[in-house]
C-alpha cells in the first residue's frame, strides 16, 4: 500500500537508470522541503540511531499523519522527503500496514545505502510507526 505521491515517485525513479541519478533526485527532494523551524529541533523530535542529526515532527490532522523533518545531511533530508511521500496522509492503521522495506525496495534504495544510512532509515521508520501507534 503506497500513497499516490509515493507511486508518482516510483514512476519518476523508473526513468532514472543510474543510481547516481536516483541519488541526486533524492537529494533534490530534500532540498525542496520547507525547512523545519528551529523551535521543532528539540530532543523530543530528534531521532536516535542515525549517524547524522535528524528531527521528525509529526501531527495528525483529521486522523491523518502529516510529518515534517530535517537533517544536517543532504541525503538524509532526501530520505525524509521520500518517507513523507510514503506515509503522509495515512491513518495510523494504514501507517502500520505499510511494508516500508518493500516499498523502498521499489526505488532501489536498499541496495545503495551504507549500513549507517540504512540503520538511520530504519530508525526514522520506527519513529513514524511509534507515533502512529500512539495516535491509534
């Protein structure tokens, strides 16, 4: 189960044959995000388990998840943008049903991230799932 925004991203990636092009596209997605206000870069929003600094701020509007985030690493900011496309707009129950590993594999991300980045990505996904579970 993926959001229409994520399906659009999958289609975009199908046109990018080289991993370097996909990598640049992920970075560009991160650069296009609105910056997370400094007031939201606090210990409560910081994601532990990431090699870089990562903050995720989630809220629920009409029972649907909307989160923003930031990182001090460009590729991680891009990964946040990818996760936003995967999870934003879903209900807490829907968040729990997303097979994030399988969905991200459709982008080829699993094969090209370092072990540290993969661990950080898992930590971000876990934070999103925990937040949704608390809202359910």
